[in-house]
C-alpha cells in the first residue's frame, strides 16, 4: 500500500482512510503531491534500511555506572572490556535499529494522537509503521526470512485503572477520551532482539504529577541499574522515588504507589521475559544483573491500591518455551502451526491471527492454553476509578558503560 504521511493532528485520521480508497485520478494526484512534499521530511515511513544505507544505526544514550564496584570498568581495563563488547557489535546494531524504529514509530503516532481517535486506529498506526520500517509488511513477515524482524509484541494501549496487557481485539470500538490515561507499550524486534519501551499519554494536565512521579521512578531504575547490582536494590530505589510524590486529582490527594506486582525484566532472543524480574519495590531478591544482559526497565505508578489483578477479555498470548505436550485437538494442532510459523515464542494477539486469515479459533486457542502450550496474558487492572501510568526503556549493560538504547527526545 502506498503510504500517506500527514502531520496535522486533527485531520490526519479522517483524511487518511477515505483518500486511500478512492480511485479518482485527481485524488491520486493530490496524494502524490502531498507525498512529494513529505519526501523531504525525514520522518517518512519506509524500510529503515533505505535511510541507513550502511546499516549502522545510531547509538542510544550512554551512561556511566555509578556504583563503586563498577568504576574499574571505566578506567583500568577499559580497552579489554571494549574488545569484549566488540564481539557483540552485530547484536548491539540490531538493537539500535529496533530502537531507531521505535523512536520513529512513536513520533509518528504522537503527531496524530488526540481525543476521539479509536484504540484500534492507535494500534494500527503503531503496527503498520513498524511493519513498514522493518520491511516486514508482506503478511507481517519477511518472505524469505520469517520472523527476522518486525513487531516485537502486541501494542498495549491500556487505559486508566488498566495498567497493562490491553490491546483491542477485532471489532473493538473504544474511543480515546480527553480524560483518559493511556499507556502505549509496544515492541520492535530485529533478529529476535526486542526493544521494549513505553510511555503514558494524557491530554488533561491534572495527571502531570502522576506522570512525573513515574517518569522519575523509571529514570531512577535506569540510573541504579548496573553489572552486579542486586535487583531488590533497584526496586527499593524506584519505590522511594515513586512514593515521594503526592498528586491531587479532582480535589483528592493521593500518595503515588508502585504497582507492586508489576516488574521490569531481562529480555532473551525472541523471548520478552528472559527469566529475571526487576521489581519496583524492595522485594528481597538478591539476584544480580550481569554484563551483556539487556533489560526492560519499567515502572508503574497508581492512585489505586498498588496491586493489579487479571480481568477483562484476553488479547495477549505467547507460546511457552521448553518441552511442550502435543495438542489434543486437530484444530489446535493446525493453529499451533500458524503460531510457530509466524510468532515462534514472540507474544502476539488475536488481531494478528485474524490478519493471517484464521477464523473461529477461540476453542482451539483455549485448549492450547489449557494444555500449557500457549500462555494467555489477560489485562492487568488496579481498582476501578484509579489511574495508572507507566514509563519504560530498554537498556544494555555493556562491560564499560550502559546504553539506554530506546531513549529519545520525547522521553
Ligand atoms: Co516490558
């Protein structure tokens, strides 16, 4: 599909769809003219490899380790560490590519967000742009190398008391409202290396302090992260910052609480949760971060009780790893084949199955879940009436420094 890039916030959505469907020559002409103008804009949506012909992608934001036990890494043996880091250059470049795509996708979205947009339109903007930038727009996959790059996981657009794991299923008509607090959490993967980054969208400034609390809490987690740092210590630092904020919304004052059962995590190839959890409270976990690992540092703050529970219609799923049983049903076997071919162990949502032409699959899907072959990830909610916010970045623990690879000028 030819792409249209329209910057104007209000007209963009309404203008985009009808024009695309018209066959009239004058409409086509106008479109072409518009496109020509946009070609000069560096925010064009096309395969990102065309914008970086040498395939070298920009580095993220570099930060020194600040703990004493890391100091040797920036002085004495830096050269040796750097040599070791070089061995992973391809991996870092893949991640930087994913991060650059993430920044461009979210910038494009941010220009088009306003009350009245539907959540389906929001996720389509994110996912179609991701497909374009990664060059995986044919059936969501590379023709020759399936799953080599593309969407890392379903686009979360969780509202208000829903903290995470909401994405619309097909037919969802939810409209974004002026008073909503929306967490946009999406992923880009290149050769299985996933960039996981999120921010919170609001239109009403009454939430500003809540967002500030969570932004600062996430930045604290990033600052504290380092080789040999204990996970509980990161959680403790995050919690302290988060709870130091008070917010007043509609005349009621709240101390911001972390959602204590939500965590950041390390990321393994094609696996969004690599096995380590980065708590956002002091939880006593003395596991340490290690050199060469890459982590999603994310924090959630809330005006509610600070604990989320599953609820609402499920959209997110992922195949489990390890030894798995054979599906009982023939239909489930076929569905699993679709899952294996298109997602492997990457998370996905029902819309992606619909897009692949799968129909009437819920019974089979539920049986895969019951057998433990596929894991379901229902929406996670704090108490009704509460507001939750999230910020998240992906960081790389290089031997000598850390790199906040998904950092942008927006957050
Ligand atoms: Co994450």
